[in-house]
C-alpha cells in the first residue's frame, strides 16, 4: 500500500464550531495542525509532531483502517441536524479518497477519532464509550499523573482533570511557590480514592493542560503553501491535467495570500487542455471572481465565464446568470433576463436553485403577475428536485417554506411547521457560512424571525395556561 501523504478531517454539529485537522507526512515526521484554540489561547493554529517510532506506529494504525475501501458517503436520512463530517486523504502515489458523513459513521469511526485525537484532543470527546471501556476508566476515582522534568528526573504527582491524558504526553504544570508554568512529561497514571491517594487531593496541584508545540504561524503557513505550490507545478510539468483540476478544486476556497491566483492559473491551464468538463471549469472560474474571497472580486468577469458555461448547458451557470440579472450585479437589474435564465434552468434540468428563485419572482411579482399559491408550489417543487442535487440549496428552500407557513403564503398558517423549517434553515446557513460570503444577512434574518416566532409561541402557551 502506498504511503500516506496528507489528511484533512472536519467535523461540526448543530450551532457548534467546526473542528478541522490537517495531518501531513513529510521527512519521517507527522505534523498535525488544528484550527481549535488551545486552553492557554496562545495561537489559533497549533502544530504537533510525531516522529520516530511514534510516527511509524501511527501510520501502521492508519493503514489498518483500510480507508481506501470505505464508502464515499455515510448518511442517516432520518436526522436533519446533528453531526456533519468529511475526510480527505491523499497518498504519495497520487491516489485520493474523499468521504462525507451526516449523522452516520463507518465501523472504524472510533479508531479514526483516536488517531486524529492525538493531534486534536477535543476529537476524543466525540468517541462513544463502550461498556467494557467504562470499567477501565473509573469515574468515581481521582486521576493522578506522575510527571518528570527532563530525562531521568524525579517523578512528581499531579491531579489530571483531562481523561484523555496518557503516558508519554507532555503537559504544562504549576511549579514552585509562584506556580510558574513548566513543561513536564507524563510517565505514569493511576486512579485513586481519597484514602489511597499518594498525596492528599486538597494539597495536590492540578495539571493545567496538555502541551502543544506551537510554531511560528507565518513560517508554518509559508511551508505548507510551498508544498502545495510544488505539488501544483509537478502536475503541470507532467501535464496531468485531470489531477491538476482536482488540485484546483481542492484549493478553490483557499484564502492564503496569493493562493487564489494560483488556483485561477490552474483552472485556466485545465480549460486549455481540452478536458471534457469545460463547462464546470468555466463555472469554477466565474465563482472565484463572483465571491471575491481569494481573488479580486469582478462581477463582469464572473458573468463572462458564467455565459461560457451556460452556452454548454451548465445548470449552475444558468442559475448564476439569473442571480446576476436578478440582483443587478455587474449588469443593470433586469427581471426579464433573470426569468429567462431561471426558466431555462428548470426546463433543461429541473434545477432547484432556479425553481425557488422563480418562486421568489412569483411571490414578489417581478416580471410576472404576483401569485402566492404558485410561489408556494414552486418552493415545494424545488424541495422535491433538491433531493437529487445534494444539500446546498436546502436551507434556502427551508427558509422560504418556513416563511410561507408562518405568514400563510399559499398554504395554511402553521407556526409549529414554520418553526421546524426555519430552525433547519438556520442550521444549514451556519454550516455554509465559511464558503458563502452572502449568507450573513440570511443568518441574521432567520435568527430574528425565529426569536420573534418563539416569543409569540411562548406567549400563546402562557395565555393558554391562564
């Protein structure tokens, strides 16, 4: 089996912060990087390295997971909120594996979290405790850790409040009368009651936190970026255009200074290489210019590439052109042209994005006669069509259906139904806030509507009781 090159793992839940861990295998060392802030608050990007036997043992355990043969997707369709996760792996022979999950997990899930938890301890809290493991970690006893300062030094006892701490970990402990923070290594762990504890619990100091080696962020980012650019150049030199396209899409949302322009160069090279999916490539380039997250925002250039993609029949491009005319971005606002592109997207592929935007036009009477009943029907059709297209447009459709039930637009007024749709919409908006520069206003609007609705429902409950 080929040697692992790098991993990117992300996990997040309802209204929770997404945790992302990057692991690279380079020069006989594993370097793990997490976006979570350590307890001391010293840096947003913490780096921990494993080398030597620890590195080899980790790689062997990872190989045993047989991730190359995992399913591409693990989804529980009966749960709308909860935990969303993704895993991207790349091996040094060029093979890649992308896996996504929503409230469902592979059999080796706990083993994966155990390995990644060595770089981001918060992942260990995601692991469900088996019955036999409960016996191994007594909850009614105090966890004592013996630590040493330097090699071969005397061992000192501290109480640990972190159950994930293990022998070999380095930690920060208070020392001396001033409780100065000092790095120590854990050499033994035992669980004791107050009667058999090595020192009285009330007089024993506590370990402050695990020690995480932090590198200079700028140097670390620079090294990582250079590795990515070297990989890009190697693909260009070998004229491996399909792999270069995969590289560009992997880094599409990379906002490190200068990376967006390199991604743009990669897309342009792929577009000239005669790949079959030129429509998607033009759409990707247009999306870079439209968002302005990693390259200078330019709606005119976005329109140019969207039009190239639309001429090939790309549904997303048709919807994007409709948006440009609907909101007047880089072109004069023109509801007739917006309607034209949205209708094309529906006729050519029953595109859910185009369907719900047509619903907006009928709801507001833009270019067409206002018709609330038809608007609600279009929102329902968009929801049905979206099941075949993935989840990206789901929160937008939920948001509209929720407002319809709240205000009785084209359907009955039903506050409970409205609350369900709006809550799920807000969850979806939060999940894509990193990738969508326009989602902030939707989040604010949805939060306000939900607050007002919940207050209204609470008043009704109180009034009913009296």
